[in-house]
């Protein structure tokens, strides 16, 4: 966001917590003030305010920065892990579930600028919004400081999850797990279908997975990815004759 452009943006409505210094203290590093505002601006608020800049571009950048940081960490730490194992560990750590937990740990939801609809429907606690905002803040951190300082901040916030990478990796990425299991058992390719319902600010997705022409699992989530993962998880445990609720540590 340029300074000339930001001067014409109307002042945002009060957030639950307006003290951005408080947020920066929890994030453990300073940020360019304009980048911080963009990182906290959800598209619902941006549209209501007259199509001002929102955080999706920063989210795109932050997603890539996060991926390289986590990938390098896992590559260095687990020198004997296969590509598939590393991929599963990374998938669990950069998942929507994990990043939403990071967001809640620093109270990030209180600072996000949301439109009226999102505010009324609990957007501050929605995993998808919390995850996207964390990625946007990572993007803003990278643009402010570069890779190495960003790495230190990101690894600090992800430390509890990085320390459990192996266990998380085993229970993550059910689509891959199901794919490998059906191939091993000669059951054929899993086929997914997904559809969304509800308004844009409260979208819910439902998914099913068919194996051998039969629906074997279904799931719901705030994104197609999460819904398909839940469907894959249900199908995997059904095929194995096991109880999916016994898997306490699953990540989408």
C-alpha cells in the first residue's frame, strides 16, 4: 500500500483490540505500519470500504515464505526422511488447523479488519480467516525484514508443531494416505466431488469420495481442501474397519 493511497483510505472501525503495538509484541518483531494494516485487512472489509487494498496478495507471498522456511527446517532436521515423509510433515505444519492455532495463540483475530457480515457470523474465530491472516502477516514480515529475521519469528511460533513433526506427519494428508492404501489394495482411484453452500462470508463445503463406484466417505469444512481431507479420512478408516475418532491428532 502506497503512502499516497493510504492517505485517502477511511479510518477503519474500531477492532476488538486497536493496540497494534500489542500485536507486534506478541508477534515478536516490528512491521512496516502500512504493510501491517494491509495484512490485517480482510477482503470483506476492503470491499465495504470502497475496494481498498486487502491481504490476499500478502497471503500469497506469506504462504510461499512459510513453505520454504518449514521445508528447509524439516530437510535439515530429518536427513533420513523420504520425500513423502517430508511432504506429510510439511503439510501438517503449514495446515489451516495449525496456523489457526498460531493465530489464536497471539490473539490475532481481535486485530483483523472484517466486514459487517463476517463480524456478525464469527469470522474472527474462523480457521480459514485466521490461517490466511497469519500467512499475510508472514508476508509483511518478509517484506519488512527479509528471509532470515522472518525465519526466526516463524520458527519460534511454530516450535511446538515442529517438535512434533513426525507424529503430525503420520496423521496428516489423508488424501495421500487414502491414495496409497487404495493402490496397495487394488481398489482403484479415489474420486472426489465437492460443493459449497451459504453466503461468501460463511461458506461451507461438503465433499464425498467414491471408490469403485461407491461413496466411501464424506466430510465438511470451510474450504474444499479441508472437506476433501475429511472425506478421505472417513473413507480410509471405513476401509480399514477402524474408528476415526480414535485419531486424536489429525490435521487437515
